[in-house]
C-alpha cells in the first residue's frame, strides 16, 4: 500500500470513528469556531490540571478532514502541558504551510494530514481545530495571568 493510501485510511478511520468526540461537562476551557466557506464547525473542551490538558474532547460537524484533524488533535495533546500543546499546534500549522517537515515520532497520526497541503482550499479544514485549541489556550493564559 502506498504511503498516500495509508494516510487516507488514517484520515477515514478518524472520521468514521472519531476519538474523544463528546461533550466534556465542567470543562475549564471551551472554545468554538467555524469555517463558513465549507460549514465546518468545531468546539474544543478541555479539563485543566496543574497546567496540563488533563482531558480533552471535541464536538462538531463538517468534512472528513476537519473532523479527522479534531480527532487527531485530541489524541496528540491529551496530557500535555499548555506550552507543549501550543508548540505542537505551531508545528502542525508549519506542516500545513509546507514549512515544517513532520517527524512521525512527535506527530503520530497527524502526519497523515500532510497530503492536504496539495489542496490549498482544504488547509483551512485541517487547521480549524488547531485554531480553536490555540484560541482556548490563549484564553487559559489570560485567565492564569488575571488570577495572579
């Protein structure tokens, strides 16, 4: 099986059987965004504990790429510190812009989305969940500063 076919399988698997797609009652972080061009909608919910994403889930609807990306995001950042999650979001965005060569060890299933770069109109679909995460993390940072 060609690598590109394998990547398509990974994306379809995350789309058909999304990980962590559910509400997260009592989440300290919650942020929602949509992509009006194609109707993608993503809400990220997260529980914070000691500066880490102790639990993360998403809700939403849209194309296979946006939903698979959100599913992969929840697996990739679960348990990470807010800084680690932000760093991964920056590297993921760099991969989608063709500026970062992903290494499978730290990117995991996210590598499957690198093929989206060939379809510029679909890049927004792949990064939507990451935009939501970064907005939520920025809000968490502001809340932490306000409490000091």
